């Protein structure tokens, strides 16, 4: 498909048509964006204080899997840039994932409202603006908020990401890894947090302690920290995010009946006060895609473009091993057809090893009010190629909806740095109303698949069954009833869980039980670089 043969909703590029000659330096910059293949239209070149509408700034579609960065201070237009890029990707048949932290991206599903500002911007950049809505699905972590519930099993989430959510130190993370290793090899499925608590308690009991003897064991003190962290986590309502049905990230790869890519929005306003949680869940989604997708090499278009909003939250306080895992995932996932765009305030929020892999940059304005701001500004300028602009001055003077752009060209070389006045999104720039959002959610074909939580037999029940088998005269311990959303909040102290595990008698009997399921399940579990796991679907 050429850039003049776009799908419904795409904005067709305009011919120059009698435009005045461009200044020599502006012409050189514009030539760097004169691609022959399909491309996304970002806007028009800014040079010497003027907008040059016939000097188009674009991103070739095939390089979107070479990743990118959208950065800038609050209020400079980053959200609208995400919306603009998402619309054009959808129009060219590429699915998109967006984390909607503030709830103002849901309007992508509805036609835009137009108005004087939109018409003025469209005229400035020679954009044929047409109000257009795009196919969208709305998701919510654990079903909290407006959206199809996105849940992960504890087994699928893995020990590395869970340790970050629980704020465990390195020693505690390693101990949690032992617990997961044991559960994996014994076929004990950790579906929800109750399952994990039961296994931790068992492994520190007299009966369970020998199970880990050969690989170092699990200290009572460390287990206590893990159990207290789980209890506190559940008490905040976080247990809702873990359970079944586990979300299949292949849902993000779909296209609509008309061929446009579906825009998947993870609605996060209800949990925006828990940034550590949602940023780590975003990494789980990305790691799960990496784990499942086949290698495809370079393709004519990405299979998915994944926008990682509030990216600094993922990196803050992360261990070196965790950062290395992020860098490895980003480096390797592009060969699986997935492009990742990190969205944050400054380039210095992103570790060097990750930043070096981001081939496409859209940098909105930066502020320089404090010495730290000045330092961040200078650091950002150093990350750009040599430029004909005075970047320090330019980056502090950009208006809303303007940005400094450099991308990879069709041959993989960076384009010249281009100050750009960006196009206006064609969908609604703002949230849709709650009633409309709920209708879109309940009308989705995915709603019936994921809306209702399922509580099947897992590690908690197996431990209780083992106890009941050993002591048939006692009433088997029942799994506590769940709350309406299907996930249970923590109401039982770790000490209570410990007392359950202490009554699990006969390690040999337990091993027999584990072997019966371990053969068929345990061997199917493989873990990615992040410790995430996926069973065969």
C-alpha cells in the first residue's frame, strides 16, 4: 500500500501545488523525510519561525518496530501525539496498544468535534481534516474501572515482576523465585495470591521445609516478609488483578472487519494512584507478547505498536538485573514485529541501554526553570544527532502541539532533526462519556470471555486436599469466598495460612500428589527473561 492508498480514516498527503521554494537548509531537512513507501504523517516543518506546510515530516511505516520515544513536559501535547500516531497506524491496518492513564484517550473511538483551533491547525499544515472514529477496545486491570477485565495468574506473572510490585529486595526476590520454581516443578498452579501464600507457608513448615533443602531453603524471616507484603497488597484491593481467565495478549493483535487495526486502550484512571502496579503490569503484557510471538524479522509493517506511558515509573528503583531484562526484551521483540514507544517527560528517564534502541523520537517542549531542569535539557540535547537548530533554545520555545522529530529513514539511517508543527487528531480529543464507554465494553465480543472471574482448583485447594486425605475425619479447609468481582481481598493473616500449611502431613504423600499433575503441567511451564510463564493454549 502506498502512502496515497490509505484505508478508511487515513489522512492523505497533499501535493505541494505551487508552493514557494523552501530555504536551502529547510529543503535539505525536508528531503530527509521524502520517503517513497507508506508512512505516517506527523506534520509540517518549522524553520526560522515559519511553518512550511509543503515540507512534510513523516515516519516510514516499516520502521515503527524499531521503537521510539515520545517525551516532553506536562501539557505540551504528548497525549495528542499518541492519538495522532495511533489513528494513522490503525488506518494503515496496524493494531495499537495504548495505556490511558488519565482517561482522555478514549475519544479515539469517536469522530472529532472540529472547531476553530482544529481548522486553523489543519490549514497551517495542509491537512485535509475529516472527523473520524477508529475501532477500539477498552480494558481495565482486574476489572476495576471501565473496561474488559485484564487479569494475570500469579504463575503467569512470575516472581521478577511480582517482586517489583511487592517492593521486595534482591534477597527476597530470589527467595520468591525459589517458591515459583518449586510450584512450577511440582505442577502447583498459582492462580491467585491465596495460592502463593499457601505454598510459601507450606515451604516454611516442618513438613515442607525439606522440599527446598537441596536448593538453599526458604528462611522463616524472608517468608514472613513475603507473606506480610502479600497481605498488605491484598488489603489495598490489589488481589483483583490476579486470577482467571488470564488475559490472552494475542487479543491486541486484531484488526477490524474493514481492515483497520484495533486500538486497545487500557483504562487506568481507577488505578492511577498505584503507578508501581500498572507500570509493572504493562511490562507483563509486553513480556507476554515477547514470550508468545514467533520471529518474523523485518516486515513491511509492524504487527503491533505498544505505547508504554509513564515509562519512568517502570525504571525508578529497578535493579540492574531488571533493567537488563527490559533492555533485552526491547532489543529482541522488534524481530517479532512489535514496536515499543516509551512515553515520559525527558530522555534521561530512560536507561541508556534502552534509549540506544529507540530509533524514532518525538520530543515536545521542555521546561528549564531549575538547575535540575537545565541539566535535563542539556542531557536531552546530547541525545540528538547533529542539528541545524539551536536545540536548547528550540526545546524551551516550542508551543503546544509542536515537537522536535528525528526518525529512522527507509534505509535505517536517522533523518535530519526537524522542528515540526503536528497535525490534529481526527478523532475526539477528550474522553467519551462513561455511559458510552460502558456500552462499548459490554458490546465487545471479548466481554463474555473475560468479564466473569473463574475460581477453579489450584495450589490452595491441592494443599487442602492433601491435608484432608491425611486426616479424613477433619472437615477440609474451604477456600474463602470471593468478593463480587471474583477476586478475594486479604482477610486472613499470614499466621492463619501458616497454621493451614503446618497441618499438611506427610511430605511423601504431598510429593505423590505433585507428581500426578507435575508431569503434565510442570514441564509445560517455561519462563521468559522476566520470569513470566505461559502454558500452551
